């Protein structure tokens, strides 16, 4: 692993899409995780947004996020399937080969694991012609799937080559999930890892998790779970995970700062992870 394995999520930054892309690249990152809103909500239109991404020279780590997709029935199922098709096309248009799907929070969803696996397998099959992989992530306030071992059970049951697990350190720590469960996962089926921390040790309710997740995450090395986060990265490295890490840091304070200030903090965090977790020291600058 090296610094090129680390990227940033645009949701961490304030400003226009172009400003976000420029700040991420100037900070030294080569990867960007895009939100659908970056593209669909661009004031100059969809095509201009896609061109801005491609002209940036950044590799698109992934595209997010398809929500409340699995376990539905009837007209709602058909509606969500059409939304998914559009999301896949957008993912393809910006040059991403990964679509992130979050576990459902919908009260209209069925939690039957076989049905959930069937829906995700169908989504994965729709993604095959576009050369897109699908990463399924357990939200810590998900209605049925809210811990990462459950997301792995679904992925394993679906058994689709381009369907894997997305891990998010916030949701792991918010639920105090045991990292030993990673031992049962195939590292080749871990498609993506998002890193962030928060300032207190526990989130006792789903409402508290949502509030913290959406407003007060911080970068690795800045929060209350530094040792846990280092243990997570070491664990993944020892398992053989060689994929990408992205900083998904929802933070209201960061939204009030210039993008270059926040991306500098993110780069410091990436270096911290490299040095503390993996003991991979960066070369000193020449005198």
C-alpha cells in the first residue's frame, strides 16, 4: 500500500465540483469518490459535470450512493430498479467502476436474507455490461442489515462475481463491531473501504449514530477511536486487502472551510495511517 491507495469523498468538501476536484488533486491525491449529487446537481448541467471529472485527471474510486434498494416488492420494487439503472449509467459515464449501495432503512423493505441477496445479485448482473462492481455497505442504522458481518452474509449468499462488501469504519465503530469477524471474509470480496472517526466513544441509539455520521465525523487520527482505526487498517492489510481507501468525513465545520484547508488535513491523515498503522514511513524531503 502507498498514498495512491488513499482518496477523498467530495461530500467532505464545500464548494463547486470543480473546486473540490482541484483541491483534492493539489493536495496530492490521485483518487476521488463522487456523489451522484455532484453530477446531477451541477449548475451547468450533466455533461459539463462529467467533463469536469474527466478533465481533472483524478481516478474515480467509486460512485455513491444507491439507498433503500433491496427487499422491496410491487410497484416500489420496480421504481427502485429503474433508479438503480440510472445510477449505474451515471457511474459508467463518470468513469467509475464501482457503485456503492447502502443497506436499506426503509420500513417497506423485507429483511429476508434470501430476498435481499436475490435483489443485490440482480443489481450486480445489471452492472456487468457496464463493467461495474457493486459494493454493499451496512449502515449502522440499517433496518435489517446494520453490521458488516451481515453484509458479508448477504454477499456470500448472492454469490455474484462483481458483488462485494463495502466497509465503513464509522459504522463499524458506531456499533462496536468485533474486528475478528473480518477473518471470515474473502479479501477479494472487499471492494472498498471508507475511513473516518468521531469524537466520542459510543453512539447508543440509531438516532445518535445518524446525527454523528451526518454532521460530526473527523479524519483518522483526530477522533476517539484512533487505536481501533489503526487496528482495522492493519487487519485488512494482513488479510491481503489491496484496494482503495477513501475519507468519507461528513463534518459541518469542514463545510465552512476552504476545500484546500480540508484536503490538507486529509493528506496528513493519510500519512498518519501509513506511518502508524503500517509502519511505512515516507521519505524525508531533500535538503
